């Protein structure tokens, strides 16, 4: 899936939301976006999550180079009502990456920028993203709750020492990253 306007009008600047922007249930090895600017999807202004992956079979998916929760220019918020990206028991997915253009802009959403929930949401890599800033990485465009919320989701990689692996996580309205082993009933379960 590349080059789409999902939840916005043809200008990419006005809300025209769906229930979910993109929902992947038990499907593997999909690519959403890409490294080239033309591959970028604008996934904003949806009633629930921008992108949701759920089920153990939703693995090996690649989400790169998208603007999730902003207008087409990446400087104005047009958030999804819930999270920008959610992984519910979905293992082995990559959100962003270390290559130039791989990172997603995940900002201005009504919940967390990104969440990982459930023991099955393991082995995911979250690298090279801007979470809570504008596309320049210099101005605030925070998500309403955490930048990244991790609940009972083990062995995931957030950032890293390799060049381009670090995420910029700033200006979110609660925590930058929150990890918990507790189950918060009704908060993020899908």
C-alpha cells in the first residue's frame, strides 16, 4: 500500500475519516508506505486507529515512511481519534527502520502515538520514527497520551545503537515511553 490518502480529502489537508485507517487482521508480509516520498501514505483523521495490526498471524509487516496523524505537509495535526499505530498480539513487525526515509511521522493522535499490547506482540522493531513532533523534528505536535505505550509485550526493540535507529519521541502529553506488565482493562485491548 503506497501513495494513498486515507482518512483525508484529496488535498490531504482536511478530515474525511474512516473507522480505522488500515486494519490488518492475521495477514503477514504487507508493506505500508516505503522509502520514496511518493510511497508515503497520509493516514489521518480516522475515528479509531490510523493503523491496527492484530492477531499472531499479523507478522512480518513493514510500515515505513508514512505520515500518521498529520496533514500532508507534516506540520499540522490531523490526528486519528485513537492511536496512530497499534499492535495487538502482533509479532515480528517493523515500524520505521534505519534507512533514509524509513521512519514514520506519528503525531497529533488522540491516544498514544504507537501501542504494543499483549504477550504476542513480541519481536517488533520500532526505529527511526518521529513520534510527537512535526516532520522537521523541531516543532511540537504531540500525541494526546504516550509516545509509545507497551503493555505485557515482551522482547521488542525501540531505537538502537545503529545509525538511524533512534526514534525522536517528544512533546507527547503524558510519557514518552511507558512500559507496564499490568493489564489495563479496556484501555488498549482490541
